[in-house]
C-alpha cells in the first residue's frame, strides 16, 4: 500500500477537477484573448473561476489576479509594493520563518537598496504583536507574514496583524498558500493575499494574488496586458478552471481527526517531540536521536512518503530556520520529520504508519550517530 503523507508539498489532483479541465485542452482550447466564440468560452470559464476565488475570501472579482503559482504571487506582491512605493519608504518587515519565495525575494530587495527587518517568533511560531509595532518606522511600506505555516502548521492572526498595519498606514501581505480553504481567510484583514491550486487538489502551475482595490502596486509581468493589465501572459485556461473547481469542492474531510489520531500514536513513541500547531493537516515531529533524512529514507522503502521540511528547501544542506526559530537545537531540527495529510488520507493509512514507525525508530536509534 502506497501512503502519501507529503501533502504540504503538493496534492493529488481531484478527479472532478481533472474532468473540469480536460475539455479546455482538447475541445474548448481557444485563447481567452481571441475575439471569437472559442475565445469567449475560455474567457467565461476564467471569469467563473475568478468569481469562485473572490467569494471564498470575501473579495471583489476584479481584486483577483491569476498567476503561475504561489512563488510568483509572493514575488508580485512584495516587489510590486516595494517599487511602487519607493518614494514613501524603503523598509519592509517579514519574519524568519517565511517560505523561501518570500525570504529570497526580500534578500534580493536588500541588494536593490531596501531595508528588511526579520521578526523572531515564539515557540509556537507566532509573531508577537508588540514586536511588530516596534519594528514599524516612518519608512515602512510593507509587512509580509505567512498565514498558515507549511512546516509546523502555525496559523497567524491576520486580523490582529492587519489592524496594526492599518493603524500605521502600511500595506500587509500574507502568503496563504498552505492555509487556503483549510481555515478561514477574509480579504478585509490584508491588502494582498497569495493563493495557489496544487495544495488543494488542483493543478500545478496556477495561483492567484488578491490585490485590494486602491493598492499601489507595480505590474510584475509585462506583455499583452492580460488580467486587466496586471499580469501579462497567455491565460492558463485549463489551470485556472481547475483552480476554480478545486476551491468550489474544497473541504478538509477527516484531516483534523486523522491528525489527532497520528499525534496520539506518535506520542506513544519514546523521546519524541510534537511541533505542530493549528492547521488541520500538518504534523511536525522530532524523533530525538535519529536523523530525519534517515527516517524519510527508511519510510520511503516502505512506500510511506513524508518530508523533513518544505519541499522548496529540503533538498539543501541548510539547517531549517523555522525549526531553529521556534527553539529547536540544530540536532533536533535535523531529527524532525513532517507528515502532512489530505482529505484523501485514511484511518487505515495512519494506522499502518503507526504500526511500522516504532520498529523503524528502534532500528535507527541503534545505529544513529547522535
């Protein structure tokens, strides 16, 4: 039995999503910008998806801009605000636990003359409101803080952070790619929200950026003026249609119950530390005395697929900054494995994992260099 528990990295496409997409590959394949019936059919499908996304976060339809995914949305939001508002200030605030697409964008902006403040978080991965208040200066133009964390599942309070930003007249962007449809998101709490499809059983290569009406932002992609001039490039009609369908049918199923079942079983294993917080699908566990990579490798041989961290950074030798930021030692960070569920996960799968894990842990601890 193949058991896939790396859904924070990507998810299987839902059969209903795939069915919705297929006709835009081989039948209604017209370019949405073309002035004929096939083009109109494609454009109507895009606008239907836009309406679905807007409604899901309490936004206006024309505040949704489709992109190629969460990474592009994050780049668009941060660079777009930075350069459009450079005359007002050059200071941006983020955290040490952001996704690489935010952190590396900010590092690039530092080379362009922007000043970046990286906030610490507490042992649960939460930003301290007072720390944010203190970090804001008269040069601050943007705060970018992740909503649901992709490694430990922490959910930030968008309303609290958004209220701080509103009081100081600072734009607030949040990366909600991991939390979208798994917990409530209200566009009234932020100025920009990054979303994507492949974390919610939609296709890869499509995302969206919510841009609140009136936000001063530079265009990120130049070309033929697609997406009302906000993001040029031929519309990914099948992807956008699939994204809309994935949002329309999204639900968390039994994820919360299965997460509790998994954590309860993991706690029966000796010398283990659970790092997970609010998201219903992420369980981060530190197996003291074992290398996380070894654990992933042995589970892989059993057709159980998990991760040591974010799929965007787990193939590097860098220490996981998120785990260090919440207080884990370097050795503990290296001993941490992430299990992430989907609505297709089953009790049978979780029980199989809990059956085999104690034997693996015992075996690895005997040969561990730690």
